[in-house]
C-alpha cells in the first residue's frame, strides 16, 4: 500500500517508496489513461510514470505556494521569451530523490527508466543559450529555495525539427504538444485579457490632471499553464507559468449559419497565432507585428498576474511593491514590460507619474545577452502606434524626461542626446528596446566579466557614464544536476565515490578531485567513463542517423546555434586542412569532427555553412584514404536531450567565436564539467574559464578583443593572410574549385569570395593560430596520462560555473530575495 501522512495544512503527502510508485503507475494506466496491460502503448507507460511523479511534486508544489503566501515573501519573476527545459521526467525524478524507488518499481514490471525517458519529447520552448540559461536558473532558484516564478509563452510549435535532406537543412514542424504534456496544469480560471490596437482617449479630470484611457475592442485571452520546477532534494517546487493565446470572442455562429465557414473561425485563428510558434520569421512587416504581439502578450499577462497577486496581499499599498516584487528581464524581449507597468499604474491604478516611475525603476532589472549592435531589438514607431498606441505615448514621455536629465548633465551635447534617445531618428523612426530596458531598470548586468566590461566601454558607454552604479556582472553558470548528475551518471558515480555527493549542490566541492588528478587508477577509471559515453553516443548516432563513428578516435565537438560569429566555418576549414594532409600522405591523429546546430530559417549564410559541412563530411566519408583517420559528422536536430548524450562523450570542446562577439556561452561550461578540454578564443566566459582551470589546461588561440579592434582600425585585408599562408590558400582554393560540390561547382564559391573580400568575423586572420593550436591539441592527446590529468583538473576547477553561484549573486546583489524553506 502507498504510505501517506498528513501535515498541518491537511495536504496528503504521497509515499515515495518503490511500492507506492508501482501502485501509482498501475492506477494511472487504469484510471487516468483508461488502458489495460494489453492495450497500453509505450508512450502511455511514460505518461503513467510521469503522472505518478507529478502527483508527488504537486504535494510539495501546493505547500510551497501556500508557504510563500503565508510568509508574505519577496517574490522574483523571471520573464523570458524562451525556457529550453528539454525533458522533464529524468530531472524531476533526480531532484525529488526518487530515482532508486522509480527504478525498482519499473524493474518489477519489466521496464527501465531510461527506456521511458526516451519516450518524452523535448519541450519546444526555446532555441539556444538564452533559453537553456533560463532553464538552468529555474533549477537553481528552486534548489536555493528562492521564491521565484518563471514566466513565458506556451508555444504550440517550437523552433522547428531539423532534417538534413541532400545535405541541406529542412525545417519541419516541431509539434511537441501533439501528445499529452503530463507536466502542465491548465488554469482557465486565471485567464487574463490582453488588449491590442485601438486608440487613446485623453481628458482633464476634476483636479486638472491629464488622464488617458486606451480604448479598444481587440483582446486576446492569455490562458496560463503551470509546470512544477522542483529543487534538488528539498521540498521546494516553484512554478513555471506559460501563457497560451485564446480568442476572446466566441465562435462566429452567425457567419457559420450563413455559410461563411472560414469567417466563422478566422478571428479565433488570428488571435491564437500569438502563441503558435517560437520566433516567427520577422523579415516581413506582418512577421514583425506578430513578434511584437508575442512580446507584449507575455508582458501584459505576466504583469497583470503579478499585480493581482500583490494586491491580494497588500491591496493598494504601492510603496511596498518593490519590497515584495523583483522582475528580471531576460534580454530585451520583455522590455515592453516597463511601459506596460507604467500604463497599469497610471491609467488603471491612478497613480501620479513620479510615484509610478519610482515603483518601476525599483522593480525591474535587465540582463543583456549580446554585444552586437545589430542584435539589439528595435521596433518601428509606426508599428507601435498601430499595435500599442498608449505605450508609444508613455515611451515618448519617458524619453522626454530622460533626455532632459541627460541635457542637464551634459548641456549642449546634442550628439550625446541623439545617441542616448530611446527613439532612433532617421527614415524609419525606431524604438530602442535595450535603451528602454536600461532607463527603466535599477540594475543592468552582462553575463561574463569580459562581456560586462565591453558593455560599459562600447555598447552602453553613454549610459555607464550616466549611471555607473547600475552596471554589474553576473557570469553565467549551468546546473550540475542536469548537466553532470543526470547527463553523465557514470562520471557522477565515480566522482561521488571519491569525494561524496555534496558537489551536486555545492559545485566548489569538485576541488577535492584535484588530489586524484595524477592518480593512475582514477585516471584509468575516468577515461573508461569517457569511453562508455562515446559508445553510448555512437550507438545513438547509428540508431538515429545511420552513422558509424569509431569510438577509438578523438571526438572533436562543436554544437551550438549555427551563426557566422560562432565560426563553425573555421572548424570546417580546419577539417578540409586535415583532409589535405591525409591526401598528402601525412600522419594525423585519428579524429572524428562533429558539428551540430540549427540555423534560423531566414539566415541564408548559416544554411550555406550547414550545406558546406555536410558536403565536406560526404567527401571525407567516401574517401578510403580517410578511413580510421578522419571523419566528419553533422549532428542532425541538436536539442537538449541530444546534448545530454553528446557533451559527456566529447574529448575537445570548440568555443571559437571571434573575440568580442560571444556574451558568455554556457556550452563551454558543460563540456569542461564533463571532462572535455577546450579550444577557444579569449571571448565570453572562456576568459574566466582559463583563469579557473589554468593556462596549461586549456587551448587558447586567436586575436584578443584589443587585437581585433586594432586590426580593423588599420584596415583588415583577409586576402593578405590568404596570400601569405599556403595552408589557408589550399583550403580556400579547394572550396573555390568546386571539389566539394562536383555536380554544381559554383555552389560554395560565394563562401570563399566572402572570406577573401569581407570576412567580418576574421576567420582568415585566426586560421593559422587555430590550426597550430589544433596541432598542439593532437600532440597533447598522444600522452594519454597527461591528457587524463588535464581533463580531471578541468572538472575539478569548474566550481565557479554553477548556476547556483550565479543565482545566489542575483538574489543577494540585485533582487534582495531571501531563501524560504518548505517544511512538509
């Protein structure tokens, strides 16, 4: 029988022993899914286990929310357009500390947890590092017992499912919700109306005060779906609230009765496109409008929800709001929150401007995730005027007051006023969302020390000169629960056998491994784990891509979003260089190069890089001279669950972005934590990783930020490097000749031409340094004992890069949020 107990709040706490799970599993097959042992499918078996685990999370979830309410804690709200949470079953089982009980229960009925985990699809809620960081932060906030809620959009379709067809990326719908999602609970009673379009009515009230009201008949309902986020081995279960768009109008029955069947559903369909797909293509004005709609939909629903919760406890005591609420903007996507909060306080709550602005600027904090000016969001004023007319008024008023303050500090400096204005003048006036985020927030942070310094000296230099106290750094981290304990169970077990399991919650404890770095027995076991992980990945690649990889070769891995600045192309150039060496009869270290990632659907050059990678891989694979020496694989449909198999198997982690372009990176941290050595530039968090692991345990190459700046100032000519480096010339000439596209020789000429004429990310300048460092990598790997020592030291010295440390700094230095323990 399942064991139950009762606590003071009369919440029944379900048992977590093997017998309780076995019975719960059977009950859900029968009562929830209405199946028998003869008709139940494998996916339904997964659902039954997931429901059994969720039941136990719900006990703690309700208790957590009740405790927050009763203790009137300060709450943190993390607003993000992405939460790349991957699969939930394994992480929930781990954090709930029921792994052995669930495994035992499943064993009794002839199943394994690993088999069932493979039945779960990745949640289509994010694209890359921004969303995965948000997911790590949710895990850390719950583990640190911080009262926190994630708020995002429940996309019906994720980014897309990537297929490689004839060497090219083909985007297929990622309909991740086509099967039931056992983790979410719909809250239709908490639906919120979100307005769009319309016009503004202004009048003077009886006190002579200008009042404004946004008039519109266009509303979309935001329906919340809640997902439990458990902390590791504590009773905290926080909430991820995702909003789904539903039509505010009923089905058009009059249209239907008159035979106009399309019109009967058209309005509903248009409303619900808002949460249909992650990142709609915004190349057209319709796409831009939908993208801005998504952002406002998230922000308005979330703020109305936050304010409703606040007022339930504090009525209209608005001076308490910043003491009870902290809102973190994850990049500029939720920046419209600042104008929306002002609208609510001014137009609905009837506060004066100064009081409302004081509340806003003591509530919001902003995290910047990019150094590239072209990546900073800007929206046409005309689009704002059409879609969010009241917000445009408010932004203009914020800007007018802000520029008056700037002009008082720097009288007559009109150039500075133009640079700092929230409105970019020109042919098409634009609203600068990053500037709105800075002006409306009390804290602005970068995500690595180098990134934060560059924000202050380049991108936001004017704002730093005005408000130096606002700017700070919070170097990113990753959760060791998912990225080591779950993704790499064999290595986790080995580490725990030597130093205990405290490291899972306190990653600094990995330092205790340093004394085993030279231990021959530990080195042997460590490298045996690496081999097991390689074999696991090889088996998966054979099953899913029909690709054979030799696990005795060196696994050289680069997996991340495909983008020119991340320089997958430099990696491909090196692969071609190695191929030429093989054809020249030179000995090379046996190596398997793996590249994986998705290109944005409208990013033509990134798609060409994928195409070239697959073409080079095909030529290498077909050449008998390369057998056992060189192989290249493009990893199709890279995603979180795939990363959990790839990262533990890697020998070398490629973090090779042009210095000064990557904000931080978190893949670099995951690889190093799993015993891969890093080849990289002094960019993003690589700089701090080098400081932690030591110069001798990382392979740094290429131009520094300062050298990139100097070279550009002098006039960078990539052809000079081509003409003076025989290896680079042979590689580029081979591409130009059509060797990798014999049926269509012109296919990749444009890539070679761009490298020689423009090369914005300086691949030609860094090629020689990269190739030479890769030779040092190969030489180092020949000494297996020394390589093992370096890999162990990388693991031992990565304690700084836990998201627990990052979140602790956010809580103490920005949010002023305190832990709240949950007692069952």
